[in-house]
C-alpha cells in the first residue's frame, strides 16, 4: 500500500509540474486512488502505443477532480478547541512516569479445542 501511495504522490508531483500555478493541496488522494484502481481493473496503459507523457490517465483524472480553492482552517498541533471535552486538568493527571507490573501465566500443552469440553 505504501508503494502505491508513493507512486501516486509522484503522479501528483508531475501534475503540479505541468501546471506550476496549481497548489498541491488541491489534488485529491481519493481521486488518485480511484483513477489508479480504474487503470488496473481496465488494464489500460500497460504497454503504451503512443509516447509516454508526463501526465497520463491518472494525472488527467486528478486535474478533473481538483479540490476547491480555499484556505484550510488549521490550529497548531498542540492547541485544543475551547469547546473540547478533553481539556487538560492539572490536578487529576500525574506528571511523573508511573511504574506498572504485568503478571502472566504461560499455559503449556493446553488445547483450546471445544471438542473435549463435553
């Protein structure tokens, strides 16, 4: 899956190379995945007859399905909304690491088959 994602990110990079004024944030990963799946299912473009171009079928699908322009509203990673129910309460949470002990018993030569349970 990671290889597919990296390949699609490269396709997105090629799309932004062809159209330098295009923001990479407008390219939808979902559109890229769906276009790639469509290419695999249809088995098109495996052996191209024409010269290979920078933006193929997946890139054209990405350009056709661009996300709308606009700025994303983003908070800093460490800031929570005031209305969050997960606000930090200093008195209730320990600030030092806590030690935990785990006790377990290993079962040896035990079968978990239900046929012997009658």
